[in-house]
């Protein structure tokens, strides 16, 4: 019976057949220990010379790293094995003896590994990251699906910008100009007026010349948008969603977190409610913590965010940024129009901003004023202005960057390992 390594526990004492790859091999002359992986897990196959035919013993001897094979064996419980099980091998069928594998046990430079990303993703660490990424996506969608959000897919090709024009990817759309989306938000606002609570999940593109460990050119964002939900309520939804995601990873990905050597105690602390500080308070904190020159009105960079995060053991919301710093659509605080009803969620341990969100301007007059101030072309955004004309309502939304969230939960130094094939300033291959 063909099975997979993650299912062997159901077959103790039975003979099973597994399709997999060899990642390591040891031999004592009388016994060969075959370390196998099949993408669902890792298991050791034990091949005893006296118990198999000379052909099978010979075939096993030819196996190189990443050779592909079918293997038959009896499943045995073994406390010493990392997975808890071993396979007493009865037969193997080699599919291919692999060429000499470029990634060996020795240390490789990051550039070399990135050039071989198509092979690097086979390693146990990368497999753990990609498994956790998939669990995070599932958890995000489950949370939203179970809380009355409807999935809506905004376009990737767009005629105009959402977060400002400086980092747009330009392309031709037949005879017209078009851009790859930086955020589905404006379309999600339209969708919220049609379906109340909505979210999108998809790739977004930023032609940023930033070369930092937090920036990708192509990254995935989940963007909820909610009619009749104001700033405060939106923060509650964000902290509940993030708590749910972290708890799901803790519940379902213990093996992967262990593979990565993640300090689980840091993740166990992630429980709503999250602390909230205003931009003003954050500036004060920076003044006391070695950034005496920081001026009100400046944006926070990575060192500032890291410093602010150090004061908290869970993610912290920084709210009420200066209006000047933020996007045109954010609603000013009615008591203090020089700041907006917005929040960035800063992850602990120096992972930086994982969510950006705000209440949106719902007043048609004010929205028109913003269009003047930001010199936005009315024609391109006529549809967006319509939303403020035909039954405008208070509404809020936010965008969670998937890769930064994965980097934080996995405890990785760099977002390049959080996505199967990263697109970065100097990398479009493989
Ligand atoms: O703060 P941003 O730019 O917000 C928006 O795009 C809003 N329109 C979202 C909304 O309200 N619907 O991006 C949101 C998040 C950031 O907090 C960050 O996690 C991630 O997207 N992000 C990036 N991740 C990787 N590489 C980049 N270059 C990123 N830029 C933003
Ligand atoms: Mg932001």
C-alpha cells in the first residue's frame, strides 16, 4: 500500500510502500541506514544485508543524495527516532540515481543557496518554514471565514495607485498604461459597500529600491475591509486575528517550530489585548531611549520600530500618526485633525511592522479636498469617489504582510526565506 511518512503511525507492524528521496546514508558494511524524506516527513529505513537479496543491497549502495526511489518496509515504533518510527526495509526500487547534488552538508553562502532556491526548499528548515507559512494562511482565512468575512479578489492589473506613485511597477495594457497592484484596498472598499465584511488575499508589488531584511518586491497581503467598523473596533479584530494565528501555529506546527529552534515561550505570550501607544507616546519613548534627535512628524525606520517593540512582550499598536505621513484616504481624528485614525502593528523581537491599517475618510467633501492636496487625477479614481456619493458609511480596514508575519513567527533573520521564490532588488531567478 502506498503511504506517506506522516501517516506511518497508523501502520505499525504493517508493510508499507513510500515514494521519497534519499537525503543521507550511513553504512556499517552489514546494515545500511537510509535517511528518507518524502515532503511530509523524515524517516530512517534500516536495510540488513542478510535479510534482502543481493540486488536490493546493491541498488541501495548506489543511492546518492536526492536519489528518488520507492521503498517497502515494515513500520516499527522506535523511541530514539526523531519521528518516533523506523522502517525495516524489505525492498527498494530506484527511480533515479541523482547527479551529484550541489547542496551538501557543508556551509553554503546565502547567494549560492538563493541561486539554488529550487533545490534549497527541499531542506528540512525550508520545509518547516513553508509548512508554517501554509498554516498561517489557513489560520488567517479560517479566522476571517468564521467571522463573517467574504473573500473578494481585487485585480492585479490596475490603472492607478493606492499607496502612492513612487513604487509602482509600470506595464503596458495594450495601448494604455497600467500598474501591478500595490494593495487591493481601494477595490476592497467598494467590495465592503457591497458585502459588508470582506477580505482579499493575494500578491502585491512594490518597486522599492529597499534592500532590507524586511522588504520584498513581490509579497502577499491579506486585506480585510469592514463597513460600519470604526478605528477601535478594527484594532480588536486585528489583535484577535493575530492571536488566533499564533495559537494555531503553536497547536499544529510543534515539529516545524522545533526544527527551526524557535523560542516557543515568546510565542506563548501572544494573547490579545495588545498594548496601544500613540505616535506621540512613541516619539517620547524614543527621546528617552537614545533617539534624542527624533523630530515629531518624521517616520519611524527599522531601528526606531525595534526600539519601541523592545518595551513590550507582545505586538504593539502605534496609533494616530501625523496626517502628513500617511496615505490620502486615512480619516483624521475629529478632535485633532493633524493626526489620523490609523495604527501600525509592530511585532516583537525586532520584526517591525506586520500590519498597517486605518479608518477611511467617508465624507465626500473631505475626500475631494484630499484629492486636491495630493493632486490625484479625478478621472482615474471616479469610481472610488462614487463610494462616498452613494451611501457612504464609516469603514475601516488593514493589510497584514504575510512574509513579515512568517518571519516573526518562525524567528527568521530575513524575509527571503519566508516565500518559496523571493523577488528582491537583485533577484528574479529562479
Ligand atoms: O502599510 P502598507 O503599505 O499598507 C497598505 O498597503 C494598506 N493599503 C493596507 C490596507 O489598509 N488594506 O502595507 C501593509 C503591510 C505592512 O504592514 C507590511 O507587513 C507589508 O504589508 N509590507 C511588506 N512586506 C514585505 N515587503 C514589502 N516591501 C512590504 N511593504 C509592505
Ligand atoms: Mg505601512
